[in-house]
C-alpha cells in the first residue's frame, strides 16, 4: 500500500457541464488518482464496501437493473398499487454538506454495530478510524498549476 513517490501529485479540480440542469451548471470533479492517500482510500473502500452493502442491501440499488428487479419483487408481493407515488430528488453540494467530524462519528458507530470482535481481518476499529482520518485530512487539491 506504499505510494510510488515519483508518481505522487496533488489532486486537481476540473469541471464538467451538467447539460440536464437549467443554466448548464457545472459539476466539480476532483481527480485524485495519484494523490498521496489514494491507495489507503481504495483499501478502505475494498474493506468497508462489502460490510456496508450487506447491511444496507434492502435499501441500496447497485444499478438500474437492480432497481427494476426490486420493483418487480415489490409488485409481485402486492405492494405496487395504482396510488403508489415515485419521487426523485436532487441533492446539491452533498460533499460539502457532510461535516468531517460527523462523518467520522457515523463511521465509528457503523463499525461498532456491524463488526464481530471489533475487527475486520486483523484490523481493529481504531486502525480503520486512523486511516479514515488520514484520508480526510489529506483530501486537498490544487486549482491551478
């Protein structure tokens, strides 16, 4: 999990248009493929995603096919009625709305509730939390070269 020192670089920010939005707003993208904490971030994702998906399986859709299958099951169980309403919503600025400390507290609670013996493999909750803090603390980017 050691980064290759000669290929490290700060993440950089760029924007892509959102043509489906009024006034063609822009979506900020932070490209962090060679950022110092990218490997730790990937490691944490690979470690935590299976646990999250197991816990949240009933309310999480992986893709549109998964959603269609869930709706078919919902209908087969007699829950889909002519009066059923479907709602969509758009969350703006989600990333900037999540307080760092709050996110860490939620992660800690999630781990405490869902890990047997407070470990994943040989990693203790404290180890996982230290890695998560490191990723969040080094989450920086440059706007201009």
